[in-house]
C-alpha cells in the first residue's frame, strides 16, 4: 500500500510548508528513512526562518537553518514586535527586533529588547511634539560570542542584559567608539534580571488602604482591540503573576499592595529585576516603571507585558481620496501637553462607524488602557476640507487617579 513515506523529497518539503516546525520534527521522527536525509537539509528549515528575514546562513557563521530556527527563533521569535505593560497609570512600551551585533559578534544578527522612553519635556520647550521615543536597550539574545564560545557551546543561545550607563566606559573603547551599554552575562559576579512567561490569570493589584481601588484598572484583556492574539508567546514554562518586589518601608510610604481577583487576563511576559538585596548594576524598575506622579509605591510592581498589533501599511494624507479609516489603524504617538508624548492604538469599528484611540501608555488623569477619544465617522464636519478631515466625537478627561 502506498505510504506518505514513499513520496519524493521535494513533495514532502512542499507539505512541510503547511506544518509547524514541531509537527515537521514529529513527522521526521517517525521514520529513519526520512529523518537522516531531511533533518539537516536547509530547505526543510529555510521557510521557518524566512518570515523573520533570515535567508542567509553566512550571517550566522555558517550555522544551519535548523540550528538558527531551533535554538534562537523557535524559542524567542515570538518576542519580536511591540509589547505594552500593565504598569499603573503610565504603562510602558518595549520593542524586540533583529539587528546586527557589531560589537561582539562581527555583525551576526541578534534579538534586542528596547524600552521606549520619552523625556516628558516642558510643554513650552522648543522641539518636535509629539516626540519620537528614545530606545533604551536592556536585553540581548543571541548565540554565544565567538571569542567566548567553545566547540561545545558554539551553538548555545545566551541571554544578556545591557543597560546604558552614565559611567565612563572609555576603557571599553573599540575603534574609537565606546559601547553604549554595560554587559551583564550572568557570570556569577553580580546578580542579573531574568525573563519569565506568565500564565493567564485574573489576579489584579489592589491597595490595602483602599480595598475597592484596583491599581491595575483598566484591566488588559484579550478582547482589547490592540491585543495581538496571533503572535503567541515563547515556549517556556508559564508561571503565576509576578511577586511584588520586596522593599523596605519608609516614613512616607508603607507597602500595601497585594493581589486580588479581577478580570481574566491573557498570558504575558515579564522581566524580573535582580533579587532584592543582591549586588547588581542593573536597575530594571528604573526602566520599566516610568515616573508616576500619583504615588511612590508602584515601583514595587513587576509589570506584565502583552503583545501589541503593529500593522505595517502606507499612510495617506487625510485630504487624499485614497484615505480610508482603515489606513490609520495602528500605533500612533500623541501630544498630551504637560504629560508629554503618549502611545495610542487607533481602532476602526466599521459596524459602528467609529474610530477610537486607545491608550497604550497613559497618565494619572486618563490611564493606559482607557479610550482617549472616539470619532463618529457617520457625522463628518465638512468645513475642514480640503486640508483634512474632521468628525463629531468625544474625548475623555478626569482628575488625578479617578479612572
């Protein structure tokens, strides 16, 4: 009886394009006849790497596509893109992308994690508003640098923590240029942060002094318009909600934060700071917990990050006949006066004829997760033509800490 195992290799490779990498590996393991010829065949694994822009093994010092995908992209590829946090009021944005490492790996691609930072400049100060973010690198994921690798570890993937430093790094000058970061490889000399995948949970942070005051509201849920349900998460063991960082009480603040049941939230990722009380040069809370004018206790929170849809599309001028509401769907930067630049996700609901701006980051008046404004596309205001378009709508305002 004919069997799938008897199909020509080129036909099998075409079938593999419709399977996940895990399913391909499981299929190959069913037959020695297929396993040995195809497991290291680059054409088997090429199409798994190509969506990430990896089409040339020369950049990875001749490692096979199977090694590149299996060791690096399968485990960490889901991180690529934007993530927003549930940090109270302000929220936060991190971005992961693939870039060449010209410092330690001679241009070999690595995955870097960067925090979006805004300066919150004086409203009257000169300069562009809204401002573009400053990208603060805090994490690198890549194969062990060739100078530190051995034949046994050459294909191992290393997670290192890189924090931009104010210290004099002149002793690290390479070709006349000092590196922009302090490298933390976890060699045991200093404590380092750690990466975790958090399981779905309904636990929300609340204040003991105000039991009805849920610090995490508005809650992040999988039905949020900006939530990217297709990206998935790195295939690591999932844990419970991050513990609230232990810190010493001070005369102006007594730690009163704890978890209470709330709305079910989807799985997420988190970056735990070095254990409290251990020596470390890395201050992750300084990066991931933006200054919040409504309280000092929130520095004890380890925020959870959720994947953000980031559609890539060509924009059109509002006066252009090619403009449609769908052409503005995605991530935008908004000028919020004394609160500085904030990140928005614009959603077009065709059935309701509404265009809504959801806050990915926020402030103590209208926090992250809230709807900042909504435009009713069924009621255009024609007096703005031909320079642009305007619609009747409504906005959200609030006093400090009300929402």
